[in-house]
C-alpha cells in the first residue's frame, strides 16, 4: 500500500505526476502514432493540432481537480478516491476501470507484438510476451521501482521524440511545411476528436494517484495537475507534426511510426525509436497493473490484513496480463483502438469526468466530511 511522504522533492511534487500520467497515456497507439491517426488526422493538419490542444487543456483541468481532491481526501489509490467522491456509486467506476485495464493492456500487447514483427521478424505473440514479463518484473518490485521507471523512461522518451522531429524536419521538412500551408482551417470533427481522445485517456490521472504521496498541499497537487497536461501531450504534438509530411497516406498505416522511420532511413535510429516505444508500452502497462495492485493493497490494509508482497503482486499481474494478451492476439491493434476506445470515452465521461467536475469541484471548494470507506 502507498504511504504518504509529504517531504518530497520539487521533482516529485510537480513533475513526477505529469511524467507518470504521460507514462500511462503514451502506450499503445499514442507511441506508435495509431491513435493520433485515428482521432486527429481526419480533421486535417490544423484540425489535428487544434484537437490536441483541446485534449491537453481537458487533461490539465481534470488532472488538477483530481490531484487536488485526492490530496484533500488522502487517497492514493483509485478505489478510496471514488469511494469518497461517489459514495456507494464507486463500484460503477471499478467496473469501468477493469474494462479499461483489459482493453488498454491488450492494446499495449498488440503494439508490442506488431513492433517485434516489424523490427525483428518475430511472431506476434513473442513481442507481447516480452512486454508482459517486463511489466511483471517492474510491478513486483513495488512503488519505488515504478516511480524510478517513470522518471528515467520519461527522459528517454522526450529525447527520442525530439530527435524524431529533428530528423523529420531535416529529411522531409519541406513536405511538412507544404502540407500545413496548403491545408484548410480545422475541418469538422476536431472538437469531437479532441474530447474523445481526452476522455478515454484522462483516467490516467486516477491510475497514477500512488505517486501523489509526495505532495505537501492541495496547491502543490493542483499545480502538478495543470503541468501534467502539457507534459503528457508534448510527444504527441511532435509526432503529429512529423506525420503531416506524408498526410494523408500515413493515416492508413497500422504503425505510422514504422512508416515514417522507413522514410527517414537513418541507420540505427529505427531501432532506437522502436526501443523507446517498447519502454513507453512498459510504462503504460506498469501504470495500469500497479494501480490494481495498490487498490488491492489498500483494501487488504483496510481489513487489517498485510499488504501483498512480491509473490502476490506477481501473481496478480500474471493473471491480468495473461487475459489481456489473449485479447491482443485475437483482436489486433487497429480494431482495439478504433472501436474499444470510443466506448471507453463515453464510459469515463459518465462515471468519472462528469461527477468530478460537478460533485468533485463542489467538495473541493466547499469541503465537508468525506463518507467513511467501507472495506
């Protein structure tokens, strides 16, 4: 179970939550570009950027309120947070979150399988299996290992995405500039695309509540939430700009990242980028499984039992990952992203965002005793 440690460093208080949220969101179709092609490119180059800015603002707002409330409630796992926010209705979010976890980890597995096939010629299940083992190893080590992963993986991810854009501008910057110059203003659907993308991804703000243990005040938590939006969206904006060079053809690629890397043709960089994507998938998978482990630990502690150790965490992760990888292999990346994520967007608008921005905001500015948590 996560224990509050209010003496955290500046990095832990203000940047770690954003890095962690980015880590949860970036896996699967974000890192490979598939989600960006699905939800932003249909509105054109300028519409895609407008949709991203809208999604970023939504993330900042929802994360700021979520983090501030979590600090006020003293909640460091999603179960206790929603018990205090929704009372008996918390179980509705629990069901929605479990659906989310199965779907997104399946997406991560499908993406890892596709990367293994594209990079090394492996069968699809091999890449998924390697990712599952890496997630199991990291989550079994507990909260400190998870936080270290978010910290150092974020450095790698930002550096590689910056290099990605720099190479894209050097190799086909003229095409990027031409497509932006010739594209019309934002087309229909950019608002819907931005809201949809923001809605199903913002659950990352709740998943990473365990890393808020370092916050000193509600103000710290709110500032961390505001910063989290730009930190989470920056790699996507860099990626989208590079994709515009081959718009609209790149929108149909299963792995837009692989499509662009072939156009760049820089020896060694393709392998580095695929490694970065794998690390991004690892971050996201670890975030989801760690959230479930922390939820179980909090429930057991509330009942007077010892929190799960390494063996129990490993077994929990193994069961979750086995089910998700089966879904990944049978359904595939494009279908999971195109169909499943839109369903998740509606689900979280109803059970998370709407209650948070109504009941949650009211409780934040007019506090009253929170309801008791049942075990």
